[in-house]
């Protein structure tokens, strides 16, 4: 791993940040690192599902290891702060943000997920009143338009795979570096960020951590993330 921030300085995120919107509850949505329009620079984000807090912890650790002046990629540590504070998959009003994007397959009504890593998908959330009805989603789409990133990398858990329909060079690199397979998630995801990317010709890589303790995920994935975050073009 490249040169990293000295251990005493890793206790807080020192990278510059800016606000790109507010959550349903009014919490500032922050993006860290460069906020310049550079096609070919990735945008990384975690925590779009508030119950996947391991994604926030691991991406935060990687950002804190990168010397602040060397963070080359913009990063959203938590795209759903209201859900993260509640420990819920959806946002403050029970909308699954990853089913609220304006896609050709978006539909209103309930969406379901599993209670835990196994079992039936019988826990109900909403897809929202309309596509991009949620401020977290509309703000994220505005940021994507502003930055024109390529690709977008969305960190999830706990399926243990790299999902990219285009099989981009970055996706192949992530699969090789992590030892995880390139595969789709195995079920329909209408209204998801990935589906929005496919509809609009925007590459979206889904980086799914496996089911493991956060300490194990940090050991296995932080070095991979650090190397990429130091690189101005991926």
C-alpha cells in the first residue's frame, strides 16, 4: 500500500468536504475530496442503505489513510444519513433510496428485502411517491451531473461480488484485487442506481463486501480502496 496518513492523524476525516444537499431530516449531505468536473474520475459512495454501516466504516478508514492533499477521487461516505442514524435500510420516511432513481423500470408501491443475510424478502419499504422523490436521490443526481464522473462506484454489503454489466476495467481490477467474482446480484433491482446508470449510459460499479466482521473487511478491502483513491484516473 502506498504511503498513508500517520497513525496519530487517522482519528478524523481531514479531507476537504462540501455540501451537495440535505437529507429528508435536514442533515447535510457531504462529499469529500475534489469537486471538479473531470470526466474519467470516479465518484465513490457508501451507506445508501442505512443498515450497511460496514460500508461507511471501511470507506471512511480508506479516506482517513489517504493524506488529505492526495485524495484524488470524490467520496460520499454516507448517502443515507437518516437511515444510518436509525439503523434502517430506508431513509427517514421508509423509502429505499436504491429503488427511488428515475429509471425505465421504476414503479410505485412496496419493495421488499431480507431481515438478515438469509430468509425470504418480506420486510417492506417504499419506492417513494415518484422517481427521485427523495432529496437524497435528487441531490445525488445533481452532483453526478455536476461532476460527470466515470465510473460511479457504489459500496454495498453483504453479497461478496463485483457487479458491472459493462465489465469495465475498474470492475475487473476490483475483482482481481479482492478475489470476489464478477456477477450480478441475482434479483431484479428496479429503480436502483445501477439501473439508472444503464438507462443513461453512465457506468456504475457495485462493490459488494462479503458477510464478515468489520475488522476483517477493513483488513481485506481498505488497502484496495486506498490505492484507487490515490489515483486521479481509474
